[in-house]
């Protein structure tokens, strides 16, 4: 099983970092605003970054590491792989 650490963004640039074992499903849940909370309140639904791990503990540790970072460091990470901050979920098979 693959675990993903992911970063979502709102249209206004609010960021959210999470971890999941099913990236496509979790991203869709954010887009459909299924789960109440921070991402729903701030319309955070654009997948701008993700990385995969084979071990859940490593994924959780990485999520915690990224969550401690300042915004500018998160944006630098995102832009290394996604300079235009496009919604990467558009590449998922439908």
C-alpha cells in the first residue's frame, strides 16, 4: 500500500497538508466538501503537491514535518515540482 502526504490549496492560496492511503478518493472528498472542517470552510480543494511512502509511519512523520514549516518553505517545496501551482488531480484517471 502507498501512503501519500499531500498539500491542497484554495483559490486564494490557503494551504492544507494531509496524509492518506488513497490520494484520488481523498482529493475527491475535499473537492466535494464531504468532510466538515478547515478545508471545507476555506474552499481548499486544489491538489498542488504530493509524495508517496511505502510505510505509514514515514508518511505521518513527513506530514508532521511539513506542517511545522512556515508558509514560504511549503511554497518552495510545492514549486520544485509544480511551479505553476496547477491542480494535479486533473491528471487522475476518471
